[in-house]
C-alpha cells in the first residue's frame, strides 16, 4: 500500500464521517421534537437529559473524526 492510496482512503473516510455528522445534526434540527419524544419514550429520559446526551454525541463524534480521519490525512498530505 502506497502513501497516495492511504491518503485517498482517509480522504473518503473523512468525507463520509463528516457527511454522517452533518446529516445527524440537520436531522436533529429539523425533527427535534419527534426524536426527543421517541428517545424519551424508549430510554425513559427527560428532554433536558437527552439534550446533554445529544451534545455529548456530537462532541465525541467530532473529536473522533479529527483524531482518526483528519489528523492522519493531513500528516500524509504533508509528507507526500
């Protein structure tokens, strides 16, 4: 496996994961009341507790994208 192939792979991973993050964020903004109602019923959590969990999800997912996709991609772009 050469550096160019690995760079292309990480670029696609970055785009896919960023797309998933953007899609879930937009879905939360558009269908917030429906999603909160469903998750509240399923997990027995209040709206306030769910808001914290949603924020935590977005924060953790963003950090994982940066650490496992963006940083290696940029490192390979610099050395290539």
